[in-house]
């Protein structure tokens, strides 16, 4: 840490789904006395998206699952709008196409409830991505068909 200038870090070793080593080293912030421990929360900044998408990708059994509605596989998943809940996909969430406001869930000490109860639309983004190309369905009309993964991929998804 002296060589790199990093004031502190945590190390966790997990083997066979069991934490076998967990320890903090150094200081939380340069010039302050608070030390790093196993419960220290570090800000990941721009690393949060690749880290979280790697974790999610490891849980998916099929690449097409990125485009499957989350409500089908996560029984407790819910957003404010039931239609969005039944249509939003992991790809939508990671590509900022869910209709959630910018940086939703990124506030310090945010709980899962924040995302679950957040509005799925905002003034700058009035409709969820699935509804932008077609009218938002009413209770009398079925939801529009989801685009095929091949068609979606060719539309410039990153």
C-alpha cells in the first residue's frame, strides 16, 4: 500500500461458498484515524457496473436470459408500475433502459426497497423502453411482443 498510495483495502477469500478469510488493512481515508475492517463500504465509482454485470452474468444459464422479463424468474421483484415489472429485463436495467431515474439506487445506504418502490418513469424518460416503440398497453390490450434477441442485438445494444 505504501508503494501505490492506497490508504486501505479489504481482502475476502471465498472457497466453496464459504468465506475462509476476511480482513481489512490500513486506513479508510488518508489523514484520518478510522481503519478499514471487514464491514467497510468502499465506493466503487465506475467499477460497479462491470462488477455487478459479471456477477449477474455468472448466474444466467443462457445468454437469452438477459432479454427475459425479470418478473418471470424473480418472484419478489417489483417496480411501481406493474406493466414495467412484468416486462423489464436484466439487459434493460444494465443498459439504463428501464425508465428508472438516473442513478436510481446509487444513494448511500440504499436498500432494495428504494428500487422496488421507485417510479419506473420520469419526466425526462416518460415511458419504459419496451413501451417507447408502441403505445403503453391498457388492461384491455395485451402487452406488445418483445423483440427477438437477434433483432435487439443488431439495434446497437452495448
